[in-house]
């Protein structure tokens, strides 16, 4: 299953945007209002939970300076990746889009598609004020 967030344009450089997203503790400021738990476990790993959902642990798996950051599931039953694509669009302007990729059976995909779409849209929308 592959999902894409809308593209958001930030009035920040790709370097500033990349540095913000590279620091996993900054993801707390991007989370939806219905977050019930957020905890940094290691320099590159954090745990979060939304009300009514199980806890999810994400670990930074890959970072290509100023262009891409890949967070992946760290343990648990689901294997997925959250990819931030960062693109310079002009002097001090950056586009960011989040991609969600995971392998799920049809029933699971149907159940989680809506909530995950809403989640990644919230993350990129909150980047406008957080970064």
C-alpha cells in the first residue's frame, strides 16, 4: 500500500527543513491533537500513540542530506516506512511531501488507509507552523 500526503511549501531552506525532520524529538510538534503518548527512545527512535490506536515505534532508517528522510517501523507486527521528500523550489522555499509505504493484507489495508492518510496530512500541515 502506498499513500501520499499533499505537498506543502515551507518558507525555509531545504537544510533547515532536513535538520528539523532529522531530529526525531521534533516530530512531537507535528503530531495530531489526539496524541496520547510521545516518547523519544533513542537519538533516532521514538514512540507515539494516538487515542484509540496502538503504540507505534518509528526509527530513522535513512537520511540523504537535505533531500530525504526515511522512518521505518521498529518492531511490532506491521512493516512500513514513512518517507519525507524534501525539494528546493526557490530561494528559501522548500516543498515537503510524505509518502507512506507498507505491505498489508487487503483487510488491514482497508482498515488503516483512512486513518493513515489523515495522519500524514496532519504531519505535513503542522510543518508550516512547527519548522
